[in-house]
């Protein structure tokens, strides 16, 4: 299979320089002009991805060579782009930042080379002119084989500043200044302890978006950017979407998917794999709905921010009782991070308040605000027992990112995983696996183990048959 599609990777010199804003506005402007833009996000991040999806009006797929094999990543890219006019990939952190200090593994640079995608570098140009060219030159020479084609400058002080930047970049680096975006007096999106507020909680108003797009049009060489995107070579031998065993039945099985302000962290390819396995995904809101959608035979509680909505979740007693009864009665339930927190007995907020949750896991969840409490990083996970998603002994890869903890770890007899960091320095038992329930802090992409989708759907189908 060959994919001949214009594409760009928007990378940064570091986190916080404006690459999400530049990516968002580029996507929104192209969409306003009638382009079908397929967004992607390098790494495991859900938050930036939610805003890019909102800008494009279609799911933003994560590209992460830790969570999935590179062949699978190429498959996801090709499949997501099949009806698009152009692909925009937002990098993570700085261009060369990944999971190792001595290689490009997991970085935006690795993805750019794997997908043969031209790179535009975003830098914060505040209070510098020719020095910006020195920074860009370092990025050029660090990996000369990387297709670095231009620069977007953020926080530019005016036309004179833009001229100095343009001349310095052209003479020193031979690169065009593709955007000279002005400094904003107010950040486009507020932030919280894990990063930007997700698009389910905070999106740009039409007035604010129009204002930002006007600034973008005035400061951006859009035609030149599109010309550079068209220079991307055809991707040869992109695999078609990998097929798994055919569903045991042509009949779809309904899985309830928690989706609202409190729960919104899902990888689109995981949801695609569940659909391929025979699932009909039915969104519902643990905040606002009183009952689970009708005829659902499984429950997927993704990550999110239940700590920010603990009072509302607790107040919805009718749904809490209904979910607890259904899962206790055998309904297959998979929960990740925020979903795990929702299954606990109580949630203790950082402000000291306590709220009842579902009580299906006999632990209390405690929010901590200190940075020392942050658990973050890629994890290897070895299944300690047969579970809803995995056979005993299976090894999968995931990502952990949370400020909460449980008052006690899992008992060895119910632990879902033995987690370890890639370097082997960190190891612990984690998660809960018993019968129809699997809950963990670990975020999984089913792309790394597609069998998980089929096992989940098969369990839901068996539960439905047992109820007939």
C-alpha cells in the first residue's frame, strides 16, 4: 500500500513554546477553507490531542512507538488518513525528547523519520533575534538527516522583530520563517495539574477562535506551508489495517463508554479495535445520566479528572448504585486511572473533602498535590493472572500519569500487573483483576495488544447470552 498525502510535523524546541496552539490554528484555518485535515499527536498525551480533534472535527490519533510496534503505527497513520487531504502531526516536548537520553526513541524526530514527514520547528522568540537562529542551527546540526523545512516563531513583538528573525534564519540556517505569531495577553486554554484542560471541559469560544485565526492569517505564510507539506514523499508499503479474528457473531454487542467532563481519556485506535471486534460503543455520562444505556453488556471507564467532579459524581447516587449492582452481578468492566478512582470506596480530594464512589474496589483514593506524588512514565506490565483483557503471563506496554494514590496496594491474590519501568529501576504490583473486573492506573493502547479488544467483546457477548 502506498500513501501519497501532504503532511507536516509541528515540533517544538521545548514544551510550552506554542506548538499545540500553532497546530490547532493551522488545522482550524485549513478546515475553514474546506480541507479535511487528519490530526495526530506524538506520545501518550490525551489533552493536546483532544483540542486537535476539536479543531479538525475528527479523532486525533496518538503515534507512540512504546505503546505500539512501528508497523502498527504506520497502519494507524495510513488508515486514519485514507479520506484526508492533509495530515498534521503535533510533536511532544522538544523535537528530540523521547524516552531515552541517548537516542530518538519515542521522540517527534523518530516519528518524522519513520513517516518521512517534513518538520516545522516552533520556538518561543520572546526577547531574542539572531540568537533564535543559533537555537535552530543547533536543531539542524543535531540530526542533519531530519527534514527540517521551516520555523514558526511564537511571542513575536512586532513587524521589526519578525524581520530580524526572518533574516537571521535565512542567512544562518537557510530556513524560512513561516509564522511570526504575536505574544498573547491571555493563554488560549487554562491549565491544570496534568496539563491543558481537555476539550470536553474547555474549548475556544467562536469569538476567541475568530480572533486567534485572524492573528494567525496575518502572521502565517499558509501557501508556503502547504507547498512544504506537498514535498512529503509517498509512504511506500504502509500496511493496511491489521485484521484480527472475525467476531464470533455478526451481531453487535453494546459497550457503555463513560464520556463527559470527568471521563474522556481514550485512544481512538483502541475504540476502533473494539468496533472491529464487534462492539457498538454507547457513550454515557457518570455525571449527568441516571442509568446505564439500555442493553449494554460491558462497561469501559476511561481516564479523566474525577477528582475535579467528585461532588457531582457522588451526588449521582442512582447511577452509582446501578453501576455497582451491575458490575457486582457480573457485567464486564474495564477501568483505567480515573475509572479506577471512580470504582473505589471514597475519593479524598487535595482540599481534604471526602466523597463516596462506587465501592467495588475496597480501597480509598487520595489526591495529593505535591509534585513528589506524581507518578509518570512508560511501564512494562506483566499480567499476574487471567483477566478481562489479558491471559496470565502476557506482557503489555502502557503509560502512567497521576497525582492520586490508593490507601493500600492490591493484595497479591488480586493484583492485575507487575509493573516495571523500561530501565528496570521501578517495579511494583498494581491494579485489580478478578473475574469480570479489571481496573488499573495503567493507560493501555490496545494497538500494542489487539487481542485485548476481542477478549473484552467476547466477555460482553458471553454475559449478554447468560442473561437471555
